[in-house]
């Protein structure tokens, strides 16, 4: 995104100051420009007349083609998006603090990599202005989508990737596939994510035609609270509902400690009828919580310190998909960190549907290290 973009938010928004609602709208617009914080503009008629009379900087009047709109200073006012659509039950409505990353529809567009040639697919660009790097699990999800497009009629059975360099989210990058075998039942591919002349990630993908059972057993789902008895958590993506069992994750270093486990429910509101996208969405979330599970038992350590006083990163993910995925239905991610030490962590994780069926299993290798100089954190774009 090199130029300014404008779009309707598509959800109700509201502004609160001193616990009073001073503006609310269903037709607000979002303005973004690469590298800067997004802005939320309210139609003037949707803002309290008393607030428009303020001269304390809380409200900024639009000019030019923004005449008739106003915005609130996000440092002085609480801005939030009400994540709801018509017909949602009250229990399905959550809020997201603005400025946020964006919407699940934009995430789906990013995962739906576009073919550039027979074996090369390109990622769309969308950067977080706060830390514009590409998540490793996003690359994994894109690789699953690309491999599925390359071998239609076959389902990804497993995908493993090493993330060896950071990719810049402000520039395009490619998923390159190198076919190894293409038999009657299995296809195998080497895959790499490249940006310019740099390799950011590489790995392998195995696809299968799926056969009838000869044997079957499944590791049972953990006995946990359901999604509506769990605590909503805001990770800045509208259209995606994330809930944490037992309110076990806040990111706060001062939060109570607990076992190295986290259970989270995830569901996307609107996903196209496209199985590779559903599988890609499952993979994309796989990198979000394993490090948090590793930090949970340790006093004074929390994920809010990541990229500030702690250098953290996902180094590798190995994912097996056991059945068709529906990302628009509740998925339970069970994360268990089995080791932390020597600057590394290991997690063994599973994903279940709400009925207790095992959808996927994955392992995550990650690093958790102190910056040599906490006042000068390492450049997040540098090689790991």
C-alpha cells in the first residue's frame, strides 16, 4: 500500500471519552497510508454536538474531500469497532480496539495467493504499521493454498516450513513450488517464500487423495469450557472471533502464572466455499499462541514484551491436517509447550472442531531471547 486508501469500515463504530459515548456511526470510513497509523473518520452528524464545540484537540474537523467528517484523537479517546452483522446473536458480538490490523476478508485475500506462472504464486501486500513483517504462519497458510491450487483434487496432508529470514510486509513476495513427485495417490512439493533474491522460508508439502479407513483412532479433545463460556480476546482482526479458555492469556507480564498450556477458540465469520482457504486459515493462526503458552509459567514474563525487551520469533512449524476444515465454525486450538530453555521453546498443539473431532496437529519451534541491549532492540527486518 504505497498510496492512501479509503474504505468503509463495514461495522458499527463508536468513540468514548470519560466513559461517555461521544460518537457512533455505521458509515464511518477508514483511511490508511503505508507506515502510518490508520485513521477513523465519522460523519459529522454522528458525533455529539457538544464534542464538536470542543477546542481541546479531541475532535479534528475534516477539510477538502473530508468535509463533513471528523475524527477523534486516538490518544485521548477510546475508539472501537463493534464486530457484528445483522442477525448476530448477542453472544456472537465482540469489540475490537481501533486502530486495528484490518478485517478477516483482507486476511483471506492475502492467503489466496495469485498464480504468476505454473509454479509461482504472489502474495498481496498488507502491512501492520507498528511492525511491518510477515508472520511465519501466514506464509505457511499461503503455501498450503498454493500447493492445493497446484494439485487440485488433493488435500494437503502435511506441511512443514522453516522461517529463516524476516519478510517485509510492505513489499510483495512469492511462494515458489518445486514438484518432487506426483503419483496416483500422493504429490510432494518443495516450497520456498522468496522476496527479491532472499529466501524467507522453505519447506515441504505432502498432498493426498485420501483413502477409506483401515484403522482409526483419535486423541480426545481436552475437557475445556466452550467458546461462549470463554473470554473474547482482541487481536485486531474484525470478522474473526477469538476466545481464550479460563481467561488464561492477557499478554501482561504481571498476569498470574499457570501451566504451559493455552486453549483458544477461533472462528471466522464469512469464508468462501473454498477448502484450501479454510485450511490456510487454520494454519495462519498456528503461530499466534505457542510462545505465549511457553511464557505462561514464568513470573514477570509476558508476550507484551515481545520485540521490546524480548526477541521472539517462530522458527519452524510442522502441520498435519487430518480432515476437512471449516474455519467458519468454531475451532479449538490446544497449545502445550513441552520445553523452554537455551533460548528456544517447543510446543505440541492440536486443533479440534466444536464436536471434538481432531482437525489438525502441529508442532512449533520458537526462540525467546533477551535483547543484548534492551534500549536498542535488533532490527526486526534483519536475518535471524
